[in-house]
């Protein structure tokens, strides 16, 4: 059984993440992950590009969007 970390923010989520989505997908693939999840805050920034990167790395993409209350 594999484990996927969810609620992982990328650098596109200001004050919540430091790595680019591409780097996160690369790191997941390097650890033989079968899927990669990245949480996008207040919009699906870079989601399409990250999904393509997951597919190229043979990892199933998991898309999560968190919308903060105003």
C-alpha cells in the first residue's frame, strides 16, 4: 500500500509553500510515489501544467483547491 501526502502547498500558494509544482512532482516520482497531490490556495494556479507533469512521471495527479474566506 502506498501513502500520498495531501494538503501540500507549492510556491504558488504565498506564505504556505516554497517548492515549485514541478519540483514537488519530481520529488514524489524520485520516492516512487504512485500519485502526487498539491493544494492550490484561492485558485487552481498551474493545475493543468502539474497534471501533465504527473502524467509524464507516471504518477496519478490529485488536485485540491482551498478557498480562504474573505
